[in-house]
């Protein structure tokens, strides 16, 4: 029976939350790690997936730990470099095609925001390794789960500012706002980044529809944890895997 995935970003979404929730759904952590083994990344890294509790709900906290050295402090990764990594990973063509869509979605947004050609888009190295694994890993996880169709509920948008390499930026970050053009969103009274550029790119590139949970027979539910333990809401992303049904 075809697999359908519904994304429920009740507290928001980030790339690491998506991968954490996918692992909680049943994606073997070692398969995610093995997929990147043939790829050449600029800095050494380690992946971890730990079970944590957010507001009484158990989920997986997926993290990319990057070892930064002085040699790489000012090195950058470009859009074409990310495409090269996708070619190198140990994954089927369907996963690589999805990964290219995700990476291109983010790169096009960055190019538009900064008014530069997409080939000149670059990511600071430490953040780039993290982003590469989050973005490409999402596509790998969807293939492992044999997901054919994806829906996503409207996204909650926090407010405030965030400090990045270019200075202090408004929330949602400009790249996030650009990516989510045409996507249903709603404002929430939370002064924090609820939707990151990586999370936005994943849902924009992969979701077939944006709607509340459609009629479906749920087989499994997974939760991916955000970095913060928010006192006001369970800082988790919920993924529901199953099959769409007719009522």
C-alpha cells in the first residue's frame, strides 16, 4: 500500500527536527550515517541521535557535531559543491532527485535574497556541513521509509530577530520568507525562529500539498526534537506515516 507522510509542524520545523522525527518513525540511524560515508565533506563531523523529552513527550534529538579547525575557519561551500555531495552519497536515484530539489530550493532563495547568481551562493563551512546532512538526509530518510506522497499542515511563524553571518536579520529569516511564498502560514506569539531555512526548503521541495491532516490510516508517528526545551510548547516536529484513504 502506498506510503503517505503527513508533516505536523505544530511547534515549527528545522532540518534536524525532520531527521529526528524520521528516525523516531523507524529510519535506522546507521543507514543515515552510512549514506554519507562515500561523500567528501570539508570538515570532520559526528552524527548523534538521542532520545529526549520535550514537555513530557518523547522524541529524537538528531545533531551534527562539526569539528572546526583554523584552516577551515573561512572556507565556504557553494551550491555546486552540494550537488557534488549528492552525487557521492550512497542512495537510490529517487533520494538524490529529492535532495537536489531541496538544495536547489534553498540556494534559489539565498540567490534571490542577496541578488546574486545561484552559482555564487555559498554557506559558511561549519553551518554548511550541518545543512548538507540535514537537507540531503531528509531525502534519504524519505526513500528509506518508501514515502510516495507528502502533505504538510500550515506553518507557525515566530517573530523577533536572529543573528547570522550577514548581521541581525528579522524573523522569519529572509530566505525562509522567500521559500514560503505561496505556502500557508500563520503567526504565533513566540519570539524565536520556529521555521528555519532548512525546514522551509524541505517542506517546499517535498510536500505535494499544504493542508491539515488528510484522511489517512496512520501506521506510525514520530517526533523530532528541537534544540530548545520551550516552557510554552513541546518543541517537537510530528511526522505521521500511513496511507491515504477515501471517506
